């Protein structure tokens, strides 16, 4: 095992800006302070992704009320082209990567025109062949969420991207559950490991659980990308705020992930520099259990093992037993042979 790469942490703003560029900028600032590598929004033309009578998801009904259609909700949350340009530029000035998930063909063109280097495919588009072909044809890096999908659907989506021109090494699959918030019993992080084994690509985790534990555990299991929703305030109105982290929680997640990266190490079992000095203190040596006279046979009746470990290793026990004491030894004195 070699030392893992630095986890790429995406602070998912999503639509938690509530359609406001000012709130979005404040979220960018918060993501920078938290130490995230990127902040991700959602890019969509409401009329291009939802029919007029498309219902809201159950979690959206719980957070925004049952009145109104999905299209009505999306119209309130969309950012226009100018907003995207402003936020893209703001991210550049703040030193954080700008990402966004396009949900329709027009949005793919908008983001490509901005010059983004990584395209994030949301879970809902994994079965949208024309969309996959369009994104794949851009030949850029792709991060694809796999919520709601089975292995066969993921396989078909991968093949579509690769056939369109995106190389396999430029694709990362994110294990994901699309319920907001995701119950811990439905997380199934081992599916991420299974995807890496089956498809031979980089993997990560898009986390919709209430806390940070699942993301930290995913890193321990080999996730190279973590995506996590955050908000400025969970009490804000909107579909995703309640299932998101607040800035201090986001910062805690980033810090925990960085600690886990250090903790994983390189897989070689050996004493660390910080513990080498403890060996002599914690280990034992063969010592006299009572006074021993020169020439007396060493036996289990007159020797024992006690700290410190600066003398004969007790693993030499049976090489010492039966030998003659080379001199007088006092009780607790380390044996020499």
C-alpha cells in the first residue's frame, strides 16, 4: 500500500444560495475559510429539465411545502448566465476551484464556455445518453455521481463517456445516495469500494448524511473525492438547507479528513519516529528475580522479565535458561550472558 493522494474536497453549494449571487459569494468565502478545494453549484435552465407538472421529491415537499411544482421551485433557485460569470471570476480571485453540475444541454455549453476543467455529472443524468455523449465529447475530466444506479447502468454510462472521447483515467465515480438526508443504514460505503474494483477508476463519495462521519469513513476506505452539501444557515428556506453542513461543520469535516489522510500512512508496519523512544520504557528485559551467585544455574526460579527493555530481550528466554551466572546478580539487575 502506498500513501494516499490528497483528497479533493468539494463544498457543494448546490442551490443553497436561493438564487442570490450575494449569498453565493458568501458561500464561496465560507468554503475558502473551511479549506475546501472547490465549491460546486448547479447549472440549469428550469424549463429544460422539468415538465410543468413534474412533482417535487418527497424531501423537497418536506422542506419547501407541497404547494407548487418542481418547475416553480427551480425557477426560484436558478442562476442566469451573468451570475455564473460573476461567480466563476470571484472563485478565481479567491483561489478556489469553481465547479457546477449542468442539468441540460444549454448548461453544458454555458459551463464549457466559462472554461471549467472538470465536469460534474449529477446522479439524475446517468441514464441520459445524449447528455453523456455531449459531456464525454468535451474530453475533459469528469466526476460522475451514481445515486439510484445499479452497476449495469454505471457501466453503460462509463462506456458512453469513453466512446465519446473522455479517457478512463479522467473519470471519477462518486458513490451517492440521493435521499436528503440519507439514513446512515442506507449509506453502503462498501459499494464505493466495489465500484473501484469493478471499473478500475478513481472513486469518491457524495455525502448527503446529516453529519461528517460518512465522509471521513469514505476517505479511510479510499475515496479520492468527497462532495458535501453546505449552507450558511440550516434554517434558511430551500430544499437542501436542512441536510447541509453549516460553515463550522464544513471546516470540521475538512480538518477531520486531513487528519485521516495523515493517519492512513503508507502501509509499512514499523515503529514511527514518535514512538521509538517508548520501546525501552514499555518493553522488558531478563532480570534476576532474586540475588543470584556466580556459577548458579539460571532458571525460571531466579530470573523474570521486567522493565525497562534495555537488556536481554525476553524472546531469548530459553537460550538463557540453564546457563551459568557469569557473576553475582542482585535482584532486579539485568542478566548478562
